[in-house]
C-alpha cells in the first residue's frame, strides 16, 4: 500500500469537491437515495524511485473510479456504500524485476466499504459502524471502524471520536536479484487509529475545527521491493524499518463566510512520528459563488517536510545502520499544489427523468470538476484531474 500514500494524499483535494456535490446532511436526512459517481486521473514523474534505491524513474499513471451510495433506511438510519476500482501503470514498480515490462508494470486495486449511521431526531448524538476492505496483487486489507458524535445543547459545538482498525497482509515480492537470499519476519501490517475532532461555531461568520488522528502501526512497515544501496556493496539490501510506528498529526481548519458568494478556508497541519519524520502543511482556499448555481474553488497548498532519521540517498547509508531507506517520500523537501475546482448545482438539478415500474424520479443534482498540479523540490511533478456526478433518487 506504500505506493498509494502520495497518490491518495494528492487526490484528496480533488475528491473533496466531488464528495461535496451531494454530501449528506445527517442532521436533516430528506429520505431520498443519493448517488455519487466519481472519476480521477493522476499522472506523475520524477527521478528518485525507491524501487531502484533512490534513483530512476518514478513515472506513474492512475485511473480511479468510485461509486458512493447513501440509502436512508428509515427516518434515523442511513446506509453508506462506497466501492471503487483503481488501475495504475508504473515504470518504477516495473523495476522490481531486471526485465523491463514485467507483470509488475501495472496493477488493479479494488475496494468496498459499508457504513451504517444512526442519528435519532430527538437526540444530539450520532453513531455508526463500518467494515470494508481492499485488494491488490501484493496485498489484502480489511478494516473495522466506528464513530460517535455528540453536540452541545445550543448545537454550536460537536465532538467526534472515530476509532479504526486496519489488518493488512502482503504477498511478498522481492527484487529479483535478491530472491532466495532474503526474507522478512512477517507478512502482516496492522494499524490502530483514533480520530478526535472538535467542530465549533464561533460566530455567524466563523467556524473552527480541530482534529487529531492518532495512529499506531505494527508489523511489516517497510516495502519488500524497495532497494537500498550501500557504499562498496554491489548488491542492494531490502528497505528496513522498526516493526512499529506511532504517528501524531494535529490539524486545524477555519471557515470564514464573507457573504453569500464568498467563503475563505484556512487549514494547517503538523505531523510527527517515531521515525522522526516531521512536517508542516498549510492550505488556503476560496469558494466563490457565481450566480445561484456555479461555484469556483481555487486552492493553494504548501508542505514542508524534515527527513526521517532512517533516510539517506543512493549509496550514502552508513554500513552499520540498523534501519534504512532511500525512499524520497521520507526525505526533506518542500512541495506546492495548485488546484481549481468547479461545481455546478442548480437549485432544481441539472436534469430529471422517471423510470421503472413505479416511475421513480431520478434527478441529476450536480456536476463537479477539479484540475491540479503538484511540484516537489526533489523534482517530482504530478498532474491531477477529477470529475463527479451527484444524483438523487426519490
């Protein structure tokens, strides 16, 4: 799953707009089924592939499609089903074998998650449970999650607790020149996460949220096919990390409503983990409403990261190091991301029609589009494009 970390991090801003197109207000469910159809394209290139020891191409293209369905079961219960298929082609993972254009050059990831939520209308409490999983050629992942949220009496403040458990199992693929001579202690990786969030309405124009996502990872935390080259050694070693890692991100978000047609958004996050990786992220955004139906959302994101103590470039590791990596995702770098989103959501929808024996009404509620670029100081560049359609079924 390591190779998806950066992709999903960059995709998050693009999917965010799509998800907002028909997001469900759980405090006032209206009884209709809501459907989101989402598509995302991601393309990157760089010169520091961890598969080949911190040098070599990082070229990758990914095509991700998702379907999200929100089904109200009754006046207080809702079922949320999310499924997706991601196809990617990667020049870097193709170098797991010395023979180029091997089977590792492309892969397909599938995922399915199901969540149940209860929001009693006469109470200030919401709660839910979820299960899900994802699979790819080299791993299988399962998850269990829950959440509990409660509001203050005046409904100006909400607290949320969200525990999550992830259970992953690798199918181990080693670099072909090392097969038969290397091994790892386990093929499993577990993660125990606890999300804590506070939403506060400060005034009629200002809203604040504070969040922390505590995470403990345990098991095989390195990627089995990442090479690390040492001075004076012809053959590489396998990337090696401790068998546990604690992660502490702390974030804050401010939304300021200048008026009906302009919203300002400010986000900051600090990150630290026991690999000594540290980072600061700041994001500035606007939501500009043009007329009654069209919203433009320009966003700028800056990220500064300090390297893990286990990182060193190609052939620059200490020979007696216990843990080591040449993965530039764990190096010191600065990155910048620019995105522009468009959302078209007329009051009465874009189109509507009836179908089926009972002539149910299907309404196309919204269309979203986002385009973005990403640039990192180590030379990695990426381009992102996402689009989505939001429907309601009555």
